């Protein structure tokens, strides 16, 4: 029997290679076209009923309507958000898990020194979702005649003033400590575990002043129980247009607020991140959603992934420095 010629053998090998190349070049089914095909999970590393949880549930509801699949909110509270975040970053990057990342979870590794995760590298940013302004509020009976920040500072030089926040190591706490350094005045921080007990004691006169988020402060301001004297950021004027910012009251450039955004595990398909980003941009531009967010005490705020990442890194560097400058672990 005759053997295949060299020409035929080469032709066969070439034809096989071309066939393989052709198969490799054929368009594959797009993951993005079939996603999502099942329910998604949104991890919230904070307790039910808190500001991050409240806004996360609103976003989850509206986002699920746009995606056509339900989004299950999975609360994993503990250690200022570090427990849930450390669990989240180990989630399978299959495109069906995201998290509403909140600022306390950025601060937690610094304050607790637990190294459970690195906010600069251990997850992927999708977009910011909302801004949560802070306001300095006082008990008027405890501080009569104090109408603004400068009067508060002057009062602190003549009497012992204590203040509170949502907790030791919170953005509100660190922001006030930074302000104390800048203004060369002193007040004692009384730590509470959450905004609710802190606000209760402010109203009751156990503490004189509080740095509070708008969600906790606005109902009490509207009821006349506490008095606002300074906003920590310009965004606070959405709620209190007649109150001056800290920057306007002698501290130019000073600004501090809390904010949240959507993150996904590293190695999540880029098509998923892009789709989520697109849907969130459209969702956060909706006037109805914006109004609902304001009613909750927050401001809808869309920034794409690269801007969110840059902001997160800048916030980490800022508050890490403040924590070390004031030696928060020995306060």
C-alpha cells in the first residue's frame, strides 16, 4: 500500500491548523448577553436599619427592576464592617455577588489594626452611590448663646465641653479630632456604640455636642430638639441651606462626609462591572430616586469606577494619617 506523500501530509497538517484557528476565531457566546440569569446577592457589612442598610435596600430594589432579577440583601455586621467585608472579598467572582461598601469599613482596618483586608487592593470598585453629609449639632440648653463654630470654640476655652459621634474611630470622630488640631482647641470625645444612643444622650443633656450624619440628625433638628451650627461639607446644604460649612467658618478647604459605593470581588468579569456601572449611572440620575434618597438623609452621587477608586485611596491616606497623628489607640 502506498504511503501518503509528503505533500499530502503537509496539506493535512495545514488544513487541521486552519480548522483549529477558525474554531478559535469563531465568536463565543457573550457572558454579558446572558447575565444575569439568576438572583444576585448584595452584601451589607452593617446592621439592619442603619444608614448603609437602608440605602442599600432602596438601591437593590431599583437595580433589580433594571436587571430583571432579584437582589438579595445579605447583612453581615460586625467590627465596623470589617467582618462582612472580609467575608465578601472571598466570594466567588462569578458576577452574582456585590457589596454596598461604606466608609466605616474603610476605617475599620486602621482602627482595629486587624489586617483582614486592604481597601486599596482587595476588591474592585464599580461606582459610588450616595454621599452622607455630617452636621455639628448642639444641645442649646447645655451651650446657650452658641450659634456657630467660632462661638463653640470660644466656649471650649472657658468650660469643659464633651462631644459624641456614632462611635470611636468613626469618620465623624476623626473629622472632629482633625478640626481640633487645626483650630487648636480641645473637647473630650465620649464614645457611643451607634448614632441612636449618642443622639438620645445629646437630647437628654448627658453630652453637649455631636457630629452626626443627616439621617440621625434631621428628624431631631426638625423637631427643635437640637441645633445645627456647622456643616462638614457643602453637600449638607441640600438639607440645611442656611447653615454655614466648617470651611466657611474659618477652616478653608476642610471637608468631610461619609459615602458608599458598589464593589465586586476581584476577577469578576469586566462585562458585569461595566453593566452594573451603566445601570447605576442611569438609576442615580432618576429624579424620583434622588428625592427618595434625600428623604432618607443621603444624596445620590454617581462617580465611575476610576473616580471611586481614586477617592477611596485618598480617603484611606487621609484618615490613616489622622488616626496616627492623634494616636487614636491611646485616647
